[in-house]
């Protein structure tokens, strides 16, 4: 039995019904979050929930729950669905109303839905590394909002997958911004580079954890944009996300990265991230 959270209630998936007039369906008018579950425990849930509220505020949407209520709801989904390793997905839309672009008047209640799903860590890919493909960053200019509007990300990811790649790397005006659903990092001469957190990228929670771990490990960090040309001659490349953790990149377009195997600093960060998870999960 799969239990979803829909508009304030826990409901069996079979009994979930959502209106065709939901603005998420018509416009992608909403925001979302994905929180990882390790050993039945939510990981960095406060950071994810805080970002959900920030994204909602940026689109002038008021979430009808408190942060504590949402964490409680997510925990309940994990328990009800017996999730050990997986994630909780949650989204909130501007609600149900006849289709006009402007916000509904009178205002309607936002529609909040969530579920929990099993999903193993991608350990094999984390060991071997993956290929990525560069694509033009044709998204809008508010990539800092975790919007339900993911058409450009969907198109980019599909293009990458059709080329046998795991991820698409967005390039805007010659500069690498991020992946279709990941943040991008490069290592050159021992220095870690990643795009600064501004309107051109989503400031990933995993990105922020990795930046903290890098500083703790004494790795020099530069949050500055780098070009695709620079990326092609980096010693190491990797990407981060809630589900991919620290994922080594061994090929960018037709170019092998470094020796074609996961890099030294990448592996160090991957290890630091893993021990961090076990510490969090152990409740230390
Ligand atoms: O299941 C998956 O493949 C997931 S779960 C979260 C993501 C992918 N990606 C979030 C994301 C994103 O959508 C964009 C455009 N940039 C960066 C990220 C990484 O953010 P965090 O680390 O917070 O997941």
C-alpha cells in the first residue's frame, strides 16, 4: 500500500484524485523539493524545507503549513511507506481555478502533495563515473527557484540520454552553469571551481554540503563561473544532487576527463559525504 499526502490528508495512492484545473497541471505554477532518506531518516530536511519556503516566496505563494509540520508530514510518509533508503518528493501549486494566467481572484488555497519512494544509492556509477553532454542553457533567468516548470530541463536531459549520457551540462554564453538536475564542479590544479549561487543556478543543498566539506578538507574553493572550454581541460569534474550525491564525471562531450577515471579530490569528497551521511543517520 502506497500512502500519499494530498491537501492535508494521508491517502492511499489509488484514491488520490487531483483536479484537472490545478495550476500545476496548466502552468507548472508551483514549486517542489526532494529530500533524501537514509536508513529511514530524512537527510538535511531543514535545509530542503527552508528552500521550499524560499522558492514559494519568490513566486508569491504562501505555503499553508509550518516548516515543522512539513518535516513531521515527511517523516510520517517515510514510516507509513516503510522507506529505508529513498526520498520524499513534495510540491505545492497555486491551487485549483479556471485557467487564466494571472493569480486566481478571489484567491484559492494552494494544493500541497507529497509522497515517499524507495531508491537505492547509485553506488556503481559513483565508483565508475558517468558521461555528460553539454547543451545550450535555454532556461529562463530565475533558475534559483525550484519551479515545477521543468520543460527546458526535460528537453536537455532527454538530449543527453539519447547520446548515452547521464546528464546534460547547461552552458550559458559560453559558461557552464549547472546540470539539468545537478550542480557542476571542476578541479584544476587542486582548486575546486563551481558556479556561484545566483539566479543562473539552483543553489543545491548537496552543493552547499560539498562546499563545506571541501573547506573542512582544506581544498581551495572558488565559486566563480568557468567556460565549457575550461571544463574540457579540468583535471576532474563531478556533479552533485540529492540523489546522485557526489557523482564523478569521466567524459564531457567527446573529451575524456583527466585519466578517464574518477579524480582524487572527487573521491575524497565522495568519501567525506558518505561518512557525513552515516554520522547524521547515526544521530551523532
Ligand atoms: O532524483 C533526482 O534525480 C534529483 S533529486 C534532486 C535533484 C535531482 N536535483 C536538484 C537540482 C536541480 O534540479 C537543479 C536544476 N540544479 C541542482 C540540483 C541539485 O540540488 P540538490 O543538491 O539540492 O538536490
